[in-house]
């Protein structure tokens, strides 16, 4: 439903502080022990980053920008529309699409855990799951947006939607000016994961 309104480093850690290096070190150890196949791991990562990932959501948004009939159907029954596009599955059930306008800017948070539409947005970012984001997004959404570099006009209301296992949200960003001549593929390039969570605006051509 809508609401209108550090990590501590372990002193004895032997692994690098950079998360990517930690992941690589763990992958190396597991590979050496014969517990994982690097090729299979790469395939899984590619699937979630590129196939079951933000490009799927960007495809939905771009089509909604380009086709008013599709957009109307999407806002009416997102589950049916994304299912027809093949973007449906576990963690993607019970979808609702909320549209940003000049009057209302939408943001998504999961205050209880980290419910998130995986088939449309891929793996949730770490900040989305953080206690700080989950608490502040409801309490001070404009300050959170400012942290992401987004400043909205004073007369634009900010509406925060609380995602749950029963309903997951996707933000339909406003189509940017100057994008009128772009085809669907070009429009997709303007749509970021953060814009579909509501923590960013669509890119400009």
C-alpha cells in the first residue's frame, strides 16, 4: 500500500574489503574444491543480469511509452501483460505498475524484507535491502531521492509503495523530452533499474 509522505568491518577479516574481490576469492576456493563449475556460474549470473534482469523491465517501459493501448492495458492488469511478454515467474507474481507523472512521483520499498520483481528487474541491489533505505524511504522519501541525485518540483507529490509477497510494484518513469523519434530499442536504453524502482529519472537521449 502507498505511504504519502555501515556495515562494521570485522577486525580479523582475511578477505579484501571490496565485495567483488570477496566474491572472486570465494569462487576460486569453491572451484578448487570442485564444488562449482565456473562456466555454469557465469551462465547463472548472465541469466539474472541480462535475461531475467533490468532489460526485461526496460522492454516493458519502452513499449508503454511507445504504445498508449499497451500502456493502458499494463496499468490495468500488469500480470496479464507481462505474462504475455514472457516476463513472469517466481518472485514476479502479483505485479502492479504505477505511473510517474508531473503531479506524482512513485517510489518502491519493501519495509519488511526485500520483495522485488526479479523477472523484470533482476537481482535486487544491496541498497534496496538495507535497513537504512527501508526505513528512510517511508519516513523521508525526498531526502532519499536527493541522495540518488533526484530533486523534484515542490508541487510534485512523492508516493511510496510498500512491496510485499502479495503485491510487487514496478514504476513506469515519465518519458523524457526529446525521445519522440526513438524506436523501442533506443527507448530501452533510457530506462535504468533505479528508474523502475523510482529512485532515478529516465535518461535523456
